[in-house]
């Protein structure tokens, strides 16, 4: 009896020390044959946060005002909507989220001169986590716009757009209507149990409706606890410059942002030290 009274209620797990290196639920310990109450409640909270991220609407007007002020835009972002009528339809019919509704298509056509061409169209889409878009869009674009304005090339940016109930592919139609050489779709990613606020970045060169996913480059997990916005902006900027030079994107364009050798650099032998980028 004395031994039982001194025994801890919660038995710690030897794997607990590995939690310092991952957000995965490992080393949770046990209370009898069950999880400790604190770990169970934490799991239920994370599950509720993921559900909220999917179903909470994007505050379009608030985000538009933040972006206009932060980026010193001459005109507010254009608000658009997919063919989806409500959230239930959005979740059940992904194809409806890939195209604009007729009203949004007409609005975009009227807002842009048909002869004007742009280097990049930025499209902000709520996706499966409006929370990710609401929290991360403004700081990311602030960092990206600073890089674009500091570059030697004079980047021509299309009017900024915000899309409700959209999927990644809706950027192809918007980019084509805006006469943009490249499109960046910033979209809320499917929430995980430790990441309800993850923003995804998808770049496509020569956008047009009907393109497949192999034509896109993706940078994911942009959030305070994941890939920091400044680093995400740097990686995207390098991809964009490569895409403009090679006129391609997707599987034909390698993300070299983490390589030791970038443009114009070489090893002691005069050739790239990374065989993956060698000719």
C-alpha cells in the first residue's frame, strides 16, 4: 500500500525529451491505460482550433484595409468570389472553388485595361484556413514588396485581389484575366492539429485556366511557428526571378533558395558545386 500511495498518477514517457524537436504528439505519458487529462484536453483544443480555422470566414474588409495601409496601395484590393455559394458547397465541390463567379469575372475585366501587362499578380485566397490568411498575409507581402522595390528590375504588379471560397487553381484564371506573366496564390492550408494558421504560397508562370499542379511551385507552412515570413519572401523572390529568366515554373523550375551555389557562383573548379543545378 505504501508503494502505491507514493507512485505517481501520471507515468512519464521516455520519449518526452524528443518533443523539443517536433510538434508531433509523442511522449505523452499515461494515466493508467489512458492519456493524462492535460494531454487529452490539449488534443481536443487543437482539434477545435483546426475546425474553427476551416469554418471561420475571412474578414475581407479588415484585411483589405490592413494591406492598403501597410503596402501604401493607391487602390484597395479587389474583392472577388469563387463559383461556390457557401462554405458547405466549398467543402463538397472543390471544382467550384477553382473558378470565379460571373460577377467577379466581370468586375476584374472592368478594373484592368486590356492592353496592360504585368510581371506578377498576387492573389490572396481564404482556402481552408482564413486564420492563416488573416494573420500572415500582411507581414509576408510587406517583406516581399520591399524586396521587389529594392530590385534592379522594375517589377510591374497587377492590382491586388482577395478571393473568398477559393482554391489554388483560381489564381490561374485571375492571372490570365490580369494579363500577368506570373501569379502568386497565397492561401490558407488545410489545418493540422498543431498548425491551424499555416499559409501556403503557389507560383505559376504563364497562368491560364485548366493548368495542372505540376506547373506550380509551392512554399508551405508560412507562419510564426513554421517558416518565417521574411525567409518565405526571400525564397519566393528567388523563385520568381528564376521563373522570369527561364519562362517556366513547377517541375521544370528547381527551388535553389537553400543551395550553397546560386546564380553566378561556382566552386574552385569553375563549375557549380551542387550537381543538382549543373547543366
